C-alpha cells in the first residue's frame, strides 16, 4: 500500500467521522446556535463557589449527610421522583428567591441537580445561590438520570 493511498483513506475516515459526529449531535448544535446554553456558561473566577461533581461525589455527600440537596426541576417532575431528602426549588422560582426563604444557612454545602447532562436549570440555580452568598455549591452534572441509573435512594411525592 502506498503512502498516498493511506493518507487518502485516513482523510476519508476523518471526513466520515466528522459527518457522523455532526449528524448525531444536530439537536445540541441547533440549541447552541439558538443560544440555549449561553446563560449556563460562567468562569471559575466569576463564580468561585460553584464546582461540578459526578455521581460518586454526590453519593458520598448524600451518605455523609454533609450537604443539602436541591432539585431544580419543576414540581411535577420532583413529585414523580427525586433524591431522598432533596428540597424542590425549581429554577423558575429560584430566580426570585431571597436568602431568608431558604430552609438552610448559606454556610451549608449545597448540591444542585436537575434531569441530567442536557438540563441547565441546576447551573442557573447555582448561580442564583452564589449571588446570595453561598460559598460551597456543587452542581451534580449527571443529575436525576444518573442517580436513578445508579440505583441510589430516591423518593416519590412532595415530601423530601
């Protein structure tokens, strides 16, 4: 096989990979183009109190009892199922929340979650909490979908 043929075949594979990647992510690309994710971007310097965590750290915080879990999804989804002990503060309500309305102090470690990787309400609520002076906010990026898939404790109904 000549080097020229090999380079051509590599080029074909790269082009096909690009086309498949774009095609499989078309809905996300369209949402990005429309600006759906613009509010979710922020710098660590702007919001030093916020950091992202995965299911293992979320589970550790849950088991230790050293964090307050906030479900930022709409109430209907919260009632259908949520992390055991989580408080429901839908982002839409959280936009107008004041510190005195929260059932925990701003010194608490707070884990905010929503449906999963594509949901943005947890990040948006985390920004609201940071602006209220909370200093230890963790956004559980995998959210409810990852928690459920891991078989971790959950509850249905309005009670945490």
